[in-house]
């Protein structure tokens, strides 16, 4: 369920209990929550939250000055992190804001960019898959030569990163295959690290990723903050223009 106020049809079958009894198939209609709108009286506080989110984002790589992105670019988004965009940790680090705005919402509500909605819909699959066949990738490439891959990780109490292969400190096989395919297909690939702890970033050199951004967990306005950073549209980014050109490596 990725859209506010949208109804979804859910079919459940095949579950068997410990005694071997199989459940009867069930059909449900479920509805996404309604979108909460900002309140004018909270504007001052929310501006602080937005600025804190912007200042917490770190540019790690910016080869050939791929960032900031040109206004009007169609963004091709890849990875389950599109819909699992994390704004905070779990456990004692969890936050419960009045509302939150993820990256997809921020792009849709802004004027700087548009989305390849076919890819947004595809990653409702909740997996870091390469879109089936090359047809979808070729359609995406016709829209834009820019691809953004989201890598996401949960973090919190009892969730330190394991060094075992499988999508914690190191990339999973699916993540690695996705980045390899995307960098081979698109002229400009940017990877967003939507994570709360250090992870291995040697893939950025291995696959010649053009841009690498650590977004961390930006709180309730993490989505708009990331759009601002990509566009170079906020004061903090413009003041760091020289730094923006190089990145950290």
C-alpha cells in the first residue's frame, strides 16, 4: 500500500496451521490512510525540521559534477527503498511526527522534477529487482539519462549491521546486480544511502557510480530536503557550491 486514500484488493490463501488445517481463501478490501495536511501554526517548527534534514545530508561523490540535477529532469527511481524511504530509526530512536513526506511525494508535489511513474509502480514489488526485460529500461532511458538508486536499511535497538552478505553492511546480491545493470544502462547514476549506520561503499568505484549521497534518516521532511539537495535549490547547498563539485572521494 503506497498511496494515500487508495483502495487495494488483497487475496490470501494457502496458510496451514500446525495441525495441518488449511485456511479458506479470503478476500479483503483495504484502504490507505488519508493524507494529513500541514497546519499553519506549525510552520516555524517545520522549517527547522526541514533545515535540520538538509544539513544532515552528506555528498560523498560527485563525478563530472552530475549534481545538482538540471530542473525539469525526469527521475528514474530504482530499488525497494523508493517505497521503504526511512525517516527514522526503530525502537528508542523511533519518531512519530504529525505527518511525513517521502521522496516520491516531495517530487510529485514540487516543480523541479517529474517521475517515471512506471518504475515507481514496479517497485511496489518490495524487492531490489531489475525491471523485467530491457523494454522498461529502454523506455526509462528515453525519458532521461539520469537514474537514482535507493539503498535502504533499518537501524535501531538490536539491529546493528551484520558483516554477513545479504544486505546489511555489504550489499545484497540483488542490490549489487541492480547497481551494475543501472550504471551500465544510464549515463548518470546516483545512489542514495538511506541508512542509519555505516555500510560498504566500494561499489561506487567498482561500478563508476557518478553521484553518492548519504541521506541518513531525515525526519518528517526528509523527502523535500533530499529534493532540495539534488536541485541545489536551498541556501545551504548554494553556499557549499565548491564542495558540491567534488564530493568526499
